[in-house]
């Protein structure tokens, strides 16, 4: 055991009265060597370390958060967002790993060459670790194995128009074919699930939110999710439902899971924080697809997060320039910028609901880590990367969008009276950002899909105990 008396000193020991270890808060001393955690010891353990830190009273030590749903948009739409600005926002929000979505950048990440372009664009400019999803579009059917071999974490597809011309959606038969292809690759298909049969075509809609909401009814989500479940059930493919808005689909997903279908599901901070009845006229910073629904639906989404049916909460950070957020719900760009503040927003709502912090943490750590196949992120355990977020649960602040690090100062979370604050973020055992000093180091790495020890790691790894056990194994 490194760092103990009689051996070489550790690089760092991080002591906390409340460290999130094995799914609960406990006193611990986290020992770090070469950017990884080597030991989790009693908080007062004697450790020979070059550097020693103690989490301030009242604050908690968390593993760095994992956000598997971020649209960085670079290259091609760099005026919307970019690797430098997005990863700074992540670092300041306690997020130490992001996985970039394959669309809104140009090129879209649908070929090996496009992946190389994106990696070159990001290299050396990222403040946190960045991986890439590939895209499943009609044109790359049958050749997705090359992209999988190049290290993408899986394939994103749409069942309805994506909003950008260069990323066409799959029709029903193309979706089934994609599910069969990912099953043959033992890859992962992540799906924007809205059935266009149920979407109401429109141009301008005016400023009233309810006129937008009726164009994207719950039936659209339910129909598309049912198709994905059917395909996964028939083929054994591993599938994931992106940004669930309709809580009415939760029982169908739970039943599929109970049957052994390899399906996971995410929702987003905006669906847990907001409800349709309080969205102001013309406030299209709240526009996203599928849309934010009513208050009862929000309650049911919360129930799904707390009972574990919803595996993760990820940002779907999808910013644009301010000029695209016109005050007409039909014409405005659909996407919400929440990478830096999503965790705080959900914690704020959790406090309002009397939900303890440890109950929402799996959705921001082990849940998304398992989706991506990481066993050494999202946990404080021997073998895990020494990525940390120091969080003050009782801090309060009004979110000032101009003070956020993402490129364009537009966000549905602007003005939110938020609870909690990320005070410091660490990457590989080094402090890289703090509330006081901002981002102090740009030392993120580009990461590729880990080789899974077992094809069944997806669902079972979301339990904290098994995730930390797996992390120990990967150290060997
Ligand atoms: Zn998205």
C-alpha cells in the first residue's frame, strides 16, 4: 500500500468528514498516486504524502461528475459552443468527464475521418476528459463497426428529424437495422425517441408555450420507446433512451428491464427543475425536444430517478447563439444550456422536495459512468481516477448566466435561486478549477471507449458497490 509508513510517499492525501464512498457519506482519507486513488482509509489514518488537503467543514468530497450528453458543436458551429468553453463550464460545475454528441458539429461524427477531425479540434484544449459518441445515420449503415473500433462510446440515432440537415433520422426499418448492427458489434445504441407520426408539423407558433407543447405529445415518446424496446428484446442489443421527458413511459421501461432487456434511460436537469405551467411566454431558452411537461409529470420523473428506474441525469447541454432563441416557439432553436449548473439545479429541487444528496448522486456519477463503460470514474475507490468535486451543499446563489463559462450567455437556468456550489474540481489528483480562481489548468484528456470486461457490465455496474469492485479490478 503506497503512502503508508515504510513505502514511497503518496502524491496526495485528501481527507473529508463526508466523502461519498460506496454509495454513502463517511469520513475517509483518499490516497492518490500517479493520478489514481490507491487507498480509501479511515479519515485520521497516518499517510506519508507529498501533499495533504482537507475538505472544509460543511463541504463534501464527491467523485468528479460524469455527463454523457453534451453537444460541443465544434468544429462547424463553433459560434454556438466549443471544446475550450464547454470543458471550462464542465470543470467549474464539478464535471470531470463529458461525452460529446455526434451532431451539431460539422462534420457530424458518423465516419472514422469525422471522428479524427473532432479529436484534432479538441486535442490540447480541454479542461476535463472528453470522449465521443458516434452517429447512426442512414448513410453509414453496415459500416458502423469501423467507427466502433476507432473508440466511440456507442451510436446515437434519431427517430424523428434532428433539427440539422447533416444528421438525418432513421425510419422504422432503418432503426431496426441499426439495432441489429449494434447487437452484432455488442455496441450501444442511444436513441432520441420521438415518433414523427405523432409530431405536429408547424412553422411559426407564436409565444405561448402550450402551443408548442401540443406539437410534441407524449404519444410520440411512448411509440418510439416501444419500438426501441421491441428491437432490443428481439436482438439482445444494448439500447439507451436519451432525455426522457414523458414520465408515462417509465412503467414500460421498468417492465422491459424486469424482463432482462438491456435498456437504460436518462432524464435531464431541466425536466426535473421546471414545469410547463411556469414557463413564461416567449421564453424560448426553455425550448427543448422532447419538451418540458406539466408538474405531475415532473413529480413522476422524480419518482423514477429516486427508485432507480431512470439510470442517470445528464445535461443535454445544447447551446446556440442568442439570436437563434427568437421569441416564437416554432422558430426558435431547441436546446438548453445547463452543463455547468445542472447538478446544482437538481440539488436545488431535491432540497425543495426533502430529498437527501446521496440519493441523487448515483444519477450523476455511477449511472452515466456505467453507460459509457467506465468502471474507474464516478466512484471514490481504489483504482479509480483521482477526479474529485468538492461541493458545498448549503451554499446559495442566484445563477448569473453572464458568469457561466459556456460560450453564449443564454440558459433556462438564468436567475434560478440555486442551492449548493462546486468549490473545487480535481483531475488526476490535481486541482484544475475552483470557485475562487476559475479554471487554473487545461489538462483534460481525450478518452476512448474502455474495453468492457463483460458484455453484461451495463446495467449491473450502476450499483455503487459493484462499480467500485469493478474499478478495483481494472487497476490490475
Ligand atoms: Zn442532445
